[in-house]
């Protein structure tokens, strides 16, 4: 699974992307976020408030209950504002 991080999420983690093999049972965005939070303090800081995170799976915005699979590309970023 390819994970992409943008803006302050990337800054907190110190990486812009990574490939991970997630354990079985990680089958939606919410369980992926819970797994990431337990990977260390930087992940906990970046993902502790899911309401501040937007997620795209395979370049489509999704909700936290969206199903994921091992071959997905998942991007995490703060809400986008414009003017």
C-alpha cells in the first residue's frame, strides 16, 4: 500500500510517502488511521484528530469508512481552503 502525506501531515512525519504492508484486518480508512497512530509519536501527532484529515484513495476523496486494499494509493492531507 502506498501512503502519501501532504502539508503539515508530511511535516509532522518527516516523509512525503512510504510503502507499507499493513496487517490483516486493516480494511478501511478508519482502521488504517488507528494502525498509523500506533506506529509512533509523530504518527500520533499527525493523526490524533481524524476530523482534521482529508483522505483520498486512488485519487478520489473518501470517508473514513471507505474500504481499502493492499494495492491502493492513499493520500492524507489537511482540509483544503481557497479564496
